C-alpha cells in the first residue's frame, strides 16, 4: 500500500462525483468530509463516491461517511458508492454499512438511480 491520497472531482449536472484514490484513514478522511461539506454549501446535495482506486479505509473514515450520509439525507440529498473492490466491500458488509449506503458497480447505474 502507498500513502498517496487524492480526491478527483467531477460534476455531472446536479451530481458531484468524488473519485477517492489511495488510503482513506484518520489523516485523510477529514479531507473527504471537507469536500462534501463545501460542496453541500455550494448547494449540491447528491454525491457519488468512486472507490475504484481506494486501497484501504479505516473505521474513522467509515464513521465520517456515515455521518455525512445522514447530514446529506436531512437536506434531501444522497451519497451513493461505486466500484468497491472485494476487500472494501467485505469491510462494509461486516459492519453493516452496505445496509445504509446504496452501492453500485458503475457510475452509470448510480447516476440512473438518482433519476428514479
């Protein structure tokens, strides 16, 4: 594992796509929280977080994601996750986050789900 971390942002209409690269741990999870909070302040409420290049996530990061999901839902938005590798997916299943997050294989599926 490397400790590089980045978030690549892409706008797709009223949906913000955040591609997370590297490890999401105690040092970098607050950066993701800040990105979501800042985007919310800019009046964007719908997010897709792309985990295709995520190598590791820790419990603090998962707690932050859960908290942001709750906050975004309170204002009528949602956070959907895409492209979880088997390791990350098993962590989400183990602690039940797969029950509260909508998880999709592709960006297209997640985008379509916002239209329903």
